[in-house]
C-alpha cells in the first residue's frame, strides 16, 4: 500500500503545500527516495517520466533547507532544457509556498540582465540549464561556496545533448562536501560514467524497469508507406474530436513540425493548434505550453526539444508522426500522456525506413508495440519517386550500420552495370580481334 505524505518526516508547512496541491499518497519513486535524501545519502534514481520524481527530490531538499538564509544558493538543480527547468521551478514554488525560501530559474535564450539582478537579491534554490549557469558563474554573478545540494535531473538527456563537458566543469567549481542526487530514465554508458564521477557511494533507486513506458499508456503502431499517407491517417484520427481531445504530435524535424502545424491550422483553425521547436522564441514557446496546459488549444505540435518539458495532466494522446532516431526519446515522448496514474494513448506512424528504429525501441523497452491496420477510409497515397529514393537510401544506411561490408543496393546495381559494361567491352574487343584475324587470313589467301 502506498505511503501517505504524513508518514514522512516533513514539516507542517510542506505537508500543507502538498495537501493544497492535491497529493495524498506518494508515488513509488517518492516512497523510495524521500527518506534516504532526508538522511543525507547520495541517490542514483532511475525513473520513467511522469512518475513524480521532481517532488521526490524537491520535498526533502525544502525540508532540510527550512528557511531563507544568506545570499548565495544552497541548492543547485541542473536540467537539460529550459522547459524542464521551468517545470521544476513551478514545483519548487508550489511546495515552498508556506516557507520563506527563495528560488530562481535561469536559462539561455533571453538576456541575462534580469537574471543577474534576481541572483544579487539573494536565493536559496537555483534551477538552471548548464550553459547559462556556467555563463553567469564565469561572469562572477553566482557564488557556489554555500552549496549543500547538487541535483542532476534527466541525466541521460544531458548526455545526449552533449553537456558532459559542462557537467565536469561544474563539478570542479562546487564544494566537495555536498549531497548529490542524480535522476535518469535510462542508464547509458555515459550516464554511468558521470554517475561515477558525481556520486559518492550512492543508493540506487529504480522505480520501474529501465526505459519502460508507463503501464497505463496504451501503445499502437501503424505501418504507413509514405509522408502523405501519414497526413491522411492523422486527418482521420483528428476527426474524432471527442476521443482525441488534447494531444501532442511529435515530429523529427522543425520543417515537418511546421508542415503539420500549417495543415492542422488550415483544417481546424489557428485557435486549435500551436507549434514549438528550437527556432521558436522563448516567449512563444512558454505561451504555447501555457495555452495547452490551460486547455485553450487542442493540439500541440513539437520536436523532441519539448518531449521532457511538458508537464500537463489529461493529455489524451501522443502521436509520434515520426519515429525518433534517439530511441530513448520514445519513452519520454509517450510519457507525456498517462501521467499521475491517468490512462493515456500513444500512437506511432512508421515507414519502411523507420522499422529499423522500431525494432531498437522494442528491444529497449522490452515490449512488442501492437500493430494496427490502417483504418478503412484512409487513402493510401502512392510514394513519389524522390521519397522512394530517400527511403531506399535510409535502409541502405541502416544495413551498413549493422554490416560495415554491406555496399548498398545502389552500389550493387552500379557494380552489376560495371560488370556488364566490362563484359560488353571484352566481347567487342574479342570480336574485333577475330575480325582482324579473319581479314588478315583473307589477304594471305590472295597472295597465295
């Protein structure tokens, strides 16, 4: 039976904030992490997205910091993306509402002037992306001498985004005597390496099997021949606006995301859809996510930059318009639905070129994704020549990854054509030789 928050050694101010937020019982990661963090242990937490891991480290940190003190931050929480950093900051404010603890979130993409001014006023908890943290530290705006807690959230995503150098630099400038907490959805080699450098005899907590999607998310896979058929299938699903009432559509690239956004905007109106990706300004992204959270829009189209930064309950569906190439992102994408014990649906569209990644995803999650037939009424378009060529090239590249000696279908055709050409040239040369010999023989007969 799940523990009540009243059973943890949290003070009344924090328990009141937890109750106000509507939380009654702890999730598995909270149940396993809160007591050890309170006792001062380093933690290596492996938890899928949407399991409440933010509260698992925020609540005990708030409990140990107790009240505002000094001017320099005493807890530093590092996050890979600005969206996730903002989400953590919201949770910190939510649970510290009855305390005088001061928190601040900093990230790139906007001018640092306001952030510098807020730091100068004094803070207890700093939530930051690694790049902006280092910028302000090197500019002399952040003093790390008082740090007692260092948290690395979504460590696997940090490694994927190339932050390992920044993390090592940060480890050099924070006090040696501190409590470290690292959370990750997967345990890649890089995550294990940074954990070895970062943690001191950690307690490993695994709330679920590594990279396992939430059990309350129903997964469905459609094999489709081409991009146009994906659009037709998406249109068919969107017709059912009662079932598909709040959904996120994930795309591989900014171009595809913009195309899907334009299509939905034309069909259903601009008031029903927003798009977020790296080319969108920070304010646009924040406003789009807030509109989606508040239920003002039905569809949010996003690239993977946002797959870990959207914390919205009641997302009915996640649609993977493209299969992610970084296969771990599949878990994070579909974790945007089925949050906080709610039911959710994750639907994936895959072409022949994407089957390779589906096999890898199934191996990662140790699950078979059920395949559904394309519904009647969905027009299956013919694949254009250019797209056929692109798919064939992708499949060749994948085969070459698995077998370095594989030369590719194009190469094989070229090789066969070269052999044929050589054979023709050889035959021609032979025929020319024979003709020459024959003519020579005739001249010899005449002399006779």
